[in-house]
C-alpha cells in the first residue's frame, strides 16, 4: 500500500460520501477536488454544479476557480448566476452541498466572515458568505470538509455565515430551512455525523491511525463519540493514483 | 444606440466621483483595464458593487478610489485573502472602507430587481445567519398568498455598470458567451453602462449560449483587446493564473503594492 497524507485521506473520505447519479453543488478547493475524484472513480454520473452557472461540468483537470473556462467548455448547460441560485438551488434540486469552513461549532453552524474582535473591527476579515448561506439552507444535505483543530472546531462561531442546526433540534424547521443540513463533516482525523436526536456532530469514524484522544484534543467543545465508532478504510491505490493525477493537472496549467 | 468610444473617454464621461459603480464578471470577463483607467483618472469616494470583489477591487481599494463596498464574497479566487481589502477594513488604509455585506443569492436577486424595475427582490435566503444583524437592508416580507415569511432585499440601481465582453458590432450590440454571470442584469439595472470588448466586428456571428445586449440598452462600447487580463475572455485569452498567485505577494505589503501600481497602472497614464 502506498503512503498517503492526512489531506489525501480527508479528500478521499469526502469523495466517498458522494453517491453516483446525484447532483452536487461544489465550492472551489477541497470540495472541488473531492467531487472530481468521486466522478473519476465510483460516481461517473455525479452532476457537478458550480455557482458560476455551470451545470453538469465534466472537467478532465482540476478547475483553478469556480469560473474556470474548463467548466463552461464541458458543462451540460451554462446558465446565468441568478438562474443557478433561483431555479436550481432555491427549489431544492441539488442533493448535496459541499462546503468548507473557517470555524464550525457542534451544531454545524459555519463561519467564513470574521474572526475575533467584532464585526466592524475584526481581528481577521475573511472572504464572507458567497453562495454558502443558501447552499446550507436549500441542498438536500450538506457535507463539510475542514481540517480539525482548536482554531476551527470552536464552542461558538464568531459569526454565523451559514446555518447548520442553529442551537439544536427543531431550529431548522422553525427557521423554514428546507434542506436537511450538515449531515456529515469530514476532517483530517475522521468523520463526524449529526446525531439525528440531538443534532450534535458526533465522531463516528476515525481515519486509520487516528485516536479519539487526538480528535478530542482538536475540538473546542466536549466531543460526542459514537458507541459504534469505526475505523475507515485507507485510500486505495486507485483512489490515490487518480487523486494525484488530478492534483498534477493543477500544476500543469500553471 | 451605444456610442463607440475610447476607454479613457468612456470612463471620463460615465464614471464620476461619488458614483455607485458595479463592475461584474464571475472569474471570467472581469473588466480589469476599465478598473485601471478609473485608478488613472483618480476617481474618489466610489461605492463599488460586486458579487465577488477580487483582485480588481483590491487594486481600486488600495488606490484609494473606494469609500464603500457592497459585496458577497471578497477573496483572491483559489489563492486566499485580499490584503488591500483587509488593510482597508482592519486599518482604514488608505481610506476607511464601509461594508455592506450580502450573500451571492441576495446580490444576484438585487440585480434582477434593478433590471426588472422593481423596488426589491424576494428570496429564500439569509435566514438564521448573522448577516441581517449587520446589513440593515436585509429584511423580511410576508407572502400575501400563503403568509409565509420570506427575505426581501432592495434593488441594486448602480449609477454605472462596467463589464467586459467578447465583441460588439458597429451599432454597439454586445455579444457575450461562456460564463455570463450576472452581467446582463447588472447592465440593465444601471442608469449608464460601459462595455469594453475584445473587438468591434461588422457582423455578430451567433455563438451557442450567447447573451446579446442590444446596442440601445448600452450607453457606450470601448474596444480594449486584452481588457480582462489577468482574468480571461473565452475564445480570446486564458486566465493568467500566475498573476493571481503573484498578487498575493505584491499586495501583502503597502510599499510593494504602491510600486506595482506606479509601474503597471499609473505608468501607462503617460503613454495613453
């Protein structure tokens, strides 16, 4: 078996979450890499939707931005930005939304806006919302990919950019959010899933070699651990080969 | 009918100090050359509107042209943060920058309302987030038919919208294809519009997926070959990804930014 990095394990684990014949709203970076890996391995009919308006993009290399020309060149349809949000995302036509996060809390609420200080005078100004609030609201379910650390897994996010389960059970329905919310969070240490009863993110799987202690030490709240905690499969040689070939295309473009 | 103008004349006539200016283009077709001309003509106190203020707005903000930014995502796509934007927000350099922050869905719908001649747009959006607490013009409205509470955001009506397109004919009909983003809505929402194009042609040959802006809906068209660089123009140029990477280092430091601006934007002033 080939050696692999924690990021490779995380990307492979995220790709495995995506089922064939579903539609996935893809952000740039790790989500795009994972979605393209899924399409190149077990999910050839995965429909990739990019917020630039590219529906059913089939890039043969990793796009370098959500508006990369390769997405328009290979899409089933290229639509306007109002259309992608109004006709495709808002009515719930997209099965899975794939998001990253700068901060995440136990209920899967996401911050990508400001960290520290207050809103008008933050310690760190981040890019902001983009498409995320409505992706988190309207997709059938949300998968979050984020490296797990005390910096990212916080007791309370400094700003709610995108709503997960709010402050717990019943909040999504009360707010009128029609999508299912963040069912799964993939990190470099393992996989967390929202407990259907408490809505709390619960460690259900560790990547090979990982420990519960590591995961607890990288979490800013008392981490719930599933009674059925399992250990995931390492990346297969095929998954690694495809992932590395995809990553190499990114360098080749530059 | 749209007037054919030079870039310098178009900016001088259509972009004024204190204006609300929208420059759109979703990674593709970003009107960089027009942004540089606005910097050269030293416009001040602009309210800049853009869904994805990226490197072009970082340059305008760092050059001191901007007092207010209306946006939904501010970053260097695929690279990281915008350092001039951050410096303005965190340290008020070179001038304080006021923010009005939205989501993409909200901004897109605000342009649609502006283009449609409506005062506001309705959507399912922002609910439960902290954005409405900081952006007072995100409000709610009850549906008169179902009673459901939905989100309302006001129409965007820029004083001027600036976009880049592939080509136009001599009557100023503009043809855009590839990722067309929100440009049509942004032009139709604005009181005035300036479109820079790669070339002026005698006849517009149809292209699959095209958007055509009729010449009578556009104020002025300026031929600017390469006007989207380092962004790209489908069918004419490819994205200069190296520049976006390089911008991270250029913009991190005030002095290196100023040197870059003098050398690559203001120097062209002398030649123009």
